C-alpha cells in the first residue's frame, strides 16, 4: 500500500504569537521542506513519523495478526487520551489551552484537541496517540472534527490508516483554528499522527 501524493495537502504553522501561515495544495516533499524552515528538530521527527506510518501501512494493514497487535499497543497509549478528554469535559473551551499547557509541563506529549463543531464548540477529543481509525473506541470521532487546537506537530488524515489528504497543524508552541472548512477539512479527519 503506497501513499498517493495528490498535492492537495495543507500545512498550517504558527510560531509564537505570530500570525498563522497557511500553505495549500502541497505535495508531501513540499510539506516537509516547509516545516523544516520553521524547526529542524521537528523536521527530523516528521521524517521518523512518516517512516513509521509507511511501515504501518505496508506491514500492519496487510497482516491481520500485526493489525491486532498494533491496535492493542495504540489502545494502551490511548488510555491517557481518554482520561484527559474526560478531564477537559469539566472546563470551557476557553480554559482548554491552559489545561493542556499544564499537561505539557508534566509530559513531553505533542497533541491536538479536536472539536465537533466550529468555534471550539460541541464534544471534544484529545489526541496524543497516533490512531489509525477514528471510528474505533475510545475516540469514536470519525468525520466529526470541525475546529482544532494543536500543540507541536500534528497530522490529520482524510482517511483511516493514514490515507488521503493531510492537514498538518504545527503550533510552536500552539495554533488554533475555529473552522477547519477553510482548509477543506471540515468533518473529514479519520486518522491522526502526532509528530513527537
């Protein structure tokens, strides 16, 4: 299973308090090069993440036994996300950034907080674990994300198992977007990869 690069990927980068930069219709190499302009360490992590995703798509997706093992490993990592999502339920959307910043003080986690509705409304899910299918428990958030807040490097994929178009959300340290439809990504995300 190879990655089809149709050149329709989007990269959003915000460094500090600067205005976010939005780059559309990029091929995968263009995405990597662009991110490299902002943070060389993140580029190296992105390369390792893409290599891992390629191996998963090539080896895990084609082997049912490995797919189960992969799911069990990712499920173990997702327990923290489930706990943190429950914790965030007690806070308003305005308070989420402070709460997630606290998580980051205590951990080296890169993460994205996805909201069901635009303007950071509705149900939310917190992701740190690379996750191949948003239909699966504990997330159950397939094709629902309409707004996002991101810390560090993150990739949302249009299809399950890291397929289709990509939306790179890179916040150094943080970026927020109240409406993913401006990127053509409203109610479209089906899998996620964090860039550690």
